[in-house]
């Protein structure tokens, strides 16, 4: 389902926009850092967040990535994709996943990543299994 071109985009340190379904039926969309793990997208979250509460109630959702200008005048851009699928939650003992994600965005600055991971404390791993890919830009 994920072409080489899509995988190349997903391996960049872009911001993902995660949409879950709130108790009122409306989407709840928030930006997150993520990494690609096989065919899944993985990010982390604290237990008391709205997105985790929404996922517990309804695991279906979407993630939008790309479609953003890469320069100040918008001439170059990353193609955009909307991924529909299902979320699962798991503990992250020792913060292994959040450290991997943080290192990806901090360009392997281990000292900075370790400092932030320690400050964030225990988080959940949120795994998103892609069911459908839609090119949006």
C-alpha cells in the first residue's frame, strides 16, 4: 500500500496531523511527531490527552502528512497524503519509542533527546495501522 515515494516522505521529520473522533462526533486534530515502523506510523502521547481518550472510545481515525510548502514563497512542496486507519495504544516501558521518535526530529542529538524524554515522563505508544491512502496534493 505504501509506495517507495510515500515511504520517502514518511521517513522525513515532518509534522503529522492526527485526527481522532471526539465524544461529540467531531474530529479532534492535533500535530505530532512520528516515525514510520514497517507499514505503521508510530507516535507517543500522555494518557490524559483528548486523543488517547478518543482512541479508547473509537480507534478509527486519520493522519495527514505533507502538502506543506518547503520554502517561504510556497514554490516547492512535499506531496500531501491522508491516511485512514486504526489506532492502538500500548505502554512504552523505558521510553524506548519516544526516544527513537525524538532522535529522529533532533537529528540524532542524543543529549537533547534524553533531556526531553526524561522531562516528559511515561507516555503511551500510539500505533496507527494504515487502511487507506489518499493523495491530497
